[in-house]
C-alpha cells in the first residue's frame, strides 16, 4: 500500500463522509480522491465502492434503528438497485481504461452541477396504490442503480429525488428507502469490481474507516446552510482533479 496514496485519500474520504452527512454529494469528493492519488479509473471506482459501502452500511443501520425504513416496501427497490448496479458495473468494466477516464472527467462536473442545484423539497406523502408505488420504486431504483454501478457519485441524491417525485413518498420515508437501495447498489458494484480484481482492499478498508468517522462527526453537527459549505469544497476537489489530469497529459513528463 502506497503511503502517499493513504495520506492523500484518507483525509479526502473523511471530508467526503462529513459532507455527505451534512448535505449529500460526498461521492463527488471521495472518487476524485482516488483518481488524484493516481489509481486507474476502474480501480478507483472499485476501491471507492468499498470505502463508501462501509459508510452506507453504518448510516443505513442508524436510519433503520430510528424507524425510517418501511421494510415492507424495501425489498422491491433493493433488488432492482442490486440488479441495475451489477449491470452498470459490468458496462463500466467493459470499457477501455483510457476511454472510461474521459467519460469520468465529463461526468464529474455534470453530476456536480445537478447535485448542487437540486432542491430536496419536504413534500408530504401522496396517496398511491401500494402495488403501483412498489413498481415505481423498483423502476427508479433500477435506473439509479445502473448509474451507481457505472459511476456512483450523486446516486443517493437521485434516488431520494425520484422516490419523492415519482413514488409519492415524504422525504423522511424516501430517505430510509434510499439508504437501503443505495446500500444494495454499493454491495452489487463492489462484488462486481472485486470479481474483476479492481479493488485495492487495504487502501479501501483504511479509507473506509475515515469515511465512517466523517459520517459520524458530520451527522453529529448542526450545520446551517450546509449546501453553502459543501459547494466550495466540491468545486475545489474537482479543480484539483482537473489540474492533476491536465498535468499528466500536458505536463513535461507527458512526452
């Protein structure tokens, strides 16, 4: 395990967990951390799945203990998310590393803009037939799961928005269902990338402990205007990634 990679990745994964607990979007910091450290794109995503899944497991457990999860609804979106994420991860692994890196660099700022501009409205729950709601939850989870397996950052936000907008859940209920579905996404993608040998287990496990600490501390703090705190942090990390990438391709060592 490269000590320099640890020194770079662990603080940023901690920051990603902290940011995620406050306002979401932590994956927009954690994944670039691995890329900035020099991990190839597939290995970066696979290792990020390991560290992020550890944090998701803890936060899902906390929400479940607090009664946020309706377990009668959870199986449908969880299964759909698992299948979608597996398909997305297989698609990502089928792409050559250089092409995939270009796709990542295009997706990063696009997803960042969507997540940072999203409005998580606290709308009340809408009445809906249970069978229809489960079908909609499954369809949303399948779509978002495919994105999560292919790439990942922002998937939790997309799940939360779709569960409230299309399935008629209030934000509290949607948050619980989102965490279960998001955990299923993470486990499916992690298993797929691990089977392909694209996970740095030692780095991911150590970084995951920092991510859990960031989640715990962030959730324990009351931060007003959380989005205003998160936005400049994400922008700075994205700028670092682009500067590092430009240096690799255009710097003196590129020739």
